[in-house]
């Protein structure tokens, strides 16, 4: 299949913000694409060539792409960088420069670049190592661009740099897979009276643009012989043989459609790979969706917790009793064991097995079972005092590639096990929380400060849970995770089965002293902002914020464009996409914690900062929070955590 066909899809997706239209565009493309590239198309639509859990890296920097563009277009590096500063997007730079490039004249009308060829060459980048690596990588991509149209070159570059950003959310991709491979449900899908296309309920046809006449909705079955009449969900058998499902009621139609969505979501939850799910449906059909299962060695998205303010709110949401776990200040770690092979994954699906070699024998010797997947937290502690250390310090081990043995002695970690996802051939996600906890307590042999099960109680009594909460805070951990006893394990979604409670610190008033222009749709606005506290006449940095700021004017709050406009007059220096800003604009910032940090001049860093509001009308830079304030909060936050609630 030609790459230009995918490029047309990219362009169409970029031109609309409507989820229905995006879903329709993707589903139509999936239906007409070849079976052997279905998986590749799913990855490419996400701006990747590997699934998200794959540890292979493309390894092409912006500077290497500039070398490629220079090689292909003949333009100087300074010209390319100048245009890059203007556009903020090297994909657009490649497109613009290649239109007039002399050495492209012979191939401007060529459209022989295939999807398979693009994927093959980009994948080779990940395995190209050793002497002459830069030359080989530049050569691989230069060959692609020399056979690409300017528009194709734009998307090749954006894919290599993983900067596609065409607004495809996980849910949109899931829905598109359902629309592409499952029968259409009459009542959910309609027929356009003009072009006869079949699509979901919409004010206009997503194919020809004509207004949809809903009178056609019940005529679909009359015009297509392969339709199945359904009176209940139990009638959904052999649906691979049908193009349409005709339900006896609108409610049943909706239930059927939701069942299809749930099947695809469940398969994705197990495999963590929508490419695998789509390929299974495309090549084998709907009836084989159940054969998609958990793969040990393939990380699963972690189940997430919703934050509430009080234990009373948690009990109201979860029911009684609940399982209450200590909430630890470490990093989420999924442990996979298959035979003698053990693999460790972070919440971001990164393989960090090599960074924690001392944990492998602990897992082998203290967890019974040949094959399993455990959900855990790795928490750092002081080898001298035995006290827990904050995440900011232990995170150094995740990034460490050298001197790992010494680092393991300086920053040891404790494995805190709190859930089991798979055990000895059985998917445990469908089991209730209570059963999963019982299994953990049977198979784990704890060793203090090495491998333990999280401290917990089971209770429905608010006073007892409050007492346990205070105990957790005094122990120096973040708070509690409260869990519904009969909840299944639901990966990657805040579905309400788990709730977290922890103290909230007072917000800080800080000064913006730097920022970075974004990429793609944010190329012309500042999108991440350096925060500084006050120290005499200086403003040492203490963090960077990008969350809490809005995209669109219609949304309540400050937008990126408004903040950019406000800051531009105060820019004092530019270097590439980064700017230094005169300390004039004060903002209020929320955060979870203040931690020690060697990264910033202040010596401190805000953990999970979020923009709350502007303080320009009532705060001058001289009134911003001081470095002494941060130091005070840092030392006082442990007392705050340990106070009774």
C-alpha cells in the first residue's frame, strides 16, 4: 500500500477536531488497507513504528534530521535552523524546502514510497549502532526522503521524531477498530440518502457532507442481505457472517454497540497493543477477539486511583468495607516472571530490569510461582537510617546506565507488592480485589526492607480508617489507597475502584523566568514554563509547569496563547525554541510535594506542579514565595503529613 494514502489520512485527521469524523476517517482506511500492514498502520497513526511498550528507540535527534534535510535539499544548516525557529516543526521545514529542492525535481511526481518501506527503514534506525552510525542513519532517511513527495517527507520526519500529534486519543482508535471490523448496528449507524454511505449518527454525512435523513436508519437491513435480527444480547452468535445488526429497540442497539466496544477495550487491556487487536480482527474476524490475551513480558497499563479529599467521600464512592493500603512515594513497577526470566517495567512501560539487578534473586527466592505478573511500588530508603526516601532521589536509578552496582548500594529499594495481575496461567484481572490480595499473601515471603506486602487493613469504619491514615502519615508515606473489595483490575483507567487520599499543601506564588516554544499545533506558543522562587534580588529555578493551562479560548482559565502574549514583551534572550524571561509575571502553582533536587539552582523541585492562576494583579515579583519558604515547607511537610486528620 502506498504511503501517500496514509498521508491523505494524516491530512484529513489534522483538519478536523471532531472525534466522530476522526473515527470515521480511520475506520474507512483500516477497512481498505492490506492485512499484512494492519498492525503497522495502527502504530503509524499513533506516530510510532513500535508498540508503546517496546524498548527499542528510533534514536534520531533533531540535529540528525537537519543533516538529512541538508543532504536532500542542498540547503545550509543555518537556513534550515532559521526556518525551524519560524515553523517550530522540522516536518514542515522538510516539506517547504523540498518543494523547490533541485535534486527533487526528478521525483516530485513519484509516489512509489510504500508504507512497508517507510516502516522498514525507520525500524532499521533502532538497530543501527557502532562505528559510522550517524552516516548510516542519515543515509537511511535520505533514501526515504529522496523517494518522497514534500508532503510525504513532512510526515516521515514527524514520525521519526515522534512528533506526529494529529489528535488521536486511545478511545478514538478503539472506536475506529470497532467501526472497521464489527457489524454496523442499525440505530447507532445510519445510511446517507445521497451517497449511501453507512456511518454513526451525525448531523451530516461524514463522507459527502450532506445532511443525514434519519428515516434511512431502519432501511439499512432492507438494502443489505447480510443482516442479523437480534432480540437480546444472547442472539449475538456468528456475527462474523453479517454486515449489520438490527436490534428490536434503540436501547438494545446501544447495549450491543457498547458490548463491541468493551470486547475491543478488554483485548487491548490484556495485550496493551491495539495493533495486535486490529490485526487479529482484520485477519481472523470478530469471533477470535477472545483469543487476545496477556503476554508475560509485555507490560499492561496500570490501574489508576481517583483522588478525593476525605475518607467519608471514599466510603461513599466505594461502599463498605474497603481495603486500605499505604500509599508510597516510590515508582510503580510491574514485575513479569516467565520461568527464570524476570522483567521490570515502570508505569510508563519502560523496561528497567538492568537498572535493578539486585531485585532479581529476591523475586525468584521470595515469590512462589513459575509465571506471574505483580503490581508493585519500588520505594527507596536510606541504608543508614532505614527511612524512606522521596521519589525524586530514587528516580536517579531509573535513568542510570552506568555504575549501577554502586548506585544500588547508595540508593537501595524495597519492593512493596500490592496486587497480582496474572498467576500460573490464569488472568487474575477479572478476580475481585479480595481474592487477589489473598493470593499475594499466600505466595509472597516478606523480608523487611527487601520485599514486602503493603501494609493494609480491611474496614468500613471511618474512625478506624482515619486512625490508619494517621499511622501512614507518621510512617512517612504519602497517604492511603482505598480499594473496593469486589472490584476487578481495570488497566489504564480511573474507573473509581481505587481512591487515593493524601494531604494537600498550600499553593505557591512563583515567577516565570523562562519558557520553551511547543511543537506541532503549539509551535507558535510557549508551552512549558520555568518557575523560580525569590532569593534576595535573584530568582533561582525550582520547577517547570505545563499542566493546568488551557488550549482553547472558550475553556475557563488561562490559555497557552494568552500566557504567551503576556510573556513576550518580557523575553530577554532566545536560543532555539527556548527563551529567557525577565522575572515580572507571578503565577499561583499547586503541587504535591517539594523535594531536594540537584537540577535547579534553588536546590529544590516541585513534584507534579500545576498552573492555578495568574497573580499579576495582586502580586509583584518581590512578593513571590522565597527560597526560605520552600526550605520551610520542605522540612515542615513531614510534620504536616503526620498531623492527625
